């Protein structure tokens, strides 16, 4: 769809992310830009070349006086669910959570806006014509999270460094969706909680993990999945102690020769 007179949503109480389907709307601003696309105040076409807060303040793409951000809807959904299902209001530190853009920092001077424990990266959108911010690191260890890991956490597919929820009061089974976080290279640590049930076979998909896979000090049961042998990049810590795991040690763990 192409609009000639702008797309205006200002002075409402909208919040959250802007869906890909909405980003694909094209607007034209004949006085500053003859090309189809969003005028974001610099004479360039197409969203994503500046922060959305700038784009939203332009005369033809008007959604100011709201709380709309350029974080992807997948990341927004995952973060919102994590906060809602784990007593976010009572966390030890919840600085900026659910108040503003979780990815609103690109320089040290903007770091004051950063959500506690969250880092982001900029990636091409699923629509392919612009970029969005997505969560790249979650470090909420020892922060009094109390609840369970929501299935929406599987949307954090751009997490490439750390996924840390250790030292909290998390319970319930481990969601298989975590197996979608296939880009984690450093630390996957969910130890010192009270998770129950089996270790999902999907955890074996975290194949580029190198430093730490730690599910220790929980209440996990059943056999060690043979798929864990797929963590062939591990060089340091594979820790599953202090649970109630049973059966034999899978021979597939022998493939982890880099440790």
C-alpha cells in the first residue's frame, strides 16, 4: 500500500513494537523526497536508516506522542512475557524495564536508557527493506526472577553471546523453544533454580556454544539426551551436576573433543 498524504497515529496511547506488516506501508513526501518510502527528515527513502523515533517525528510518518519502538515484535513479545511471568515488578534491578525502548542505546551517552541485562543488535527485518533491533544478550542472573521461562523466549534467535537466568527462583519445565537460540556462542546458564522435568533434546541444537552450558543445581530428571553430544564447540564447562538425572552416560558425549 502507498499513501500520498502520510500515515498518522500521533497523540494516542499506543506502545510496543511496529509490526513488519505496517513498516511495509509506503508514504511519499514530495517536498523533500520524490522516491516512494518514508521521509525521515534527511531526504533519504525507506525506514531503518535512522532510529524510528526520528522517523516517527517526520511529517508524513507520524506516530509521535506514543510509545512505539524499533525493536522487533518478536523481541518485544519475548521480553514482555519474561517480565510478566516472572514477577518483574519485584526484581532486584528492573531499571527501565517496560518503560521506553529496550534497545534505546547506541552510544555510551545513551546507555542510561538501557534495560537492565539486555543488549541488542541491528538486523535486517523479515520484510527485507529496513533494519530492526533484536535482543542479542540476556543477563538476568541473580535478579529475583520468580516464575518460569515463557515459550516466547524462543523468539530470541539473535542472542549470540549470553543467555543467563542462573541464581533465580525459576520453576517448571524447560521450554523446547530454547533450542531455537542456535547462535549463542558464549554462555547458556540456567543453574541454581528449581526447574523440573527432562533436559529437552532441542538443547543439543546450541551447537556453536563454547564456554558454558550449565543446568546444574535444579530438579531435573530422566536421562541425559544423546543430542547434548552435538555441543561439539564446547571448550570449558558442561555442568549438569546436582540434579536427579538417571540412566547411563550417552556415548555421544565423546564427540565433544574440544573440552
